[in-house]
């Protein structure tokens, strides 16, 4: 389910997945197939980790990488869940072929 919340986002962020919702900054973004696919990848990650552990791991990885890089945006870009989503967001059939827990393949990459 896609929800539009205009005043929810920080800076250039335009989309967010909070199980079971995709929250977007603007109604026109519903037409952005790449963005929707990126957020659907996150929904799949959340589902396979039973939702709450996903958020715990996501925040933990961001905190650890923030300390490592001393740069919160670089930390965000290097979260394994984000790497998987960004690398595969343009492959619109990615979720049809994705193996469970594929984000693990992105955990140790720089």
C-alpha cells in the first residue's frame, strides 16, 4: 500500500518503506517504477526478517558504519539493505528472481 505524506521527509529523501506501507513525498512518485521497486525490495527484506529485527539490524548497521566512516550519509549508502536495493532497483523483475536473504551478499562489500 502506498501512502503520500509530504512533510515527513528529510532533505532529498522521497520514499520510505515501513511494513506494510511505502510512504512517498509526492503523489507523482507513484509513477516512478524504479523508486517503487527500490521500496518493494525493502519490504521483502523486512518480511523475511519478520519486520522488527529488520529495523534493529538496519539501525545497528547504520550506527556502526557512521562510527566507521564518520559520515552518516556514507554510512546510509553502505548499509547492506540499501546496497541491495540500489544495485537492483532498475531490474524491475528482481523480486521475482531474488533469493531469500540476498542482502547478506552486500554486508561485507565496500
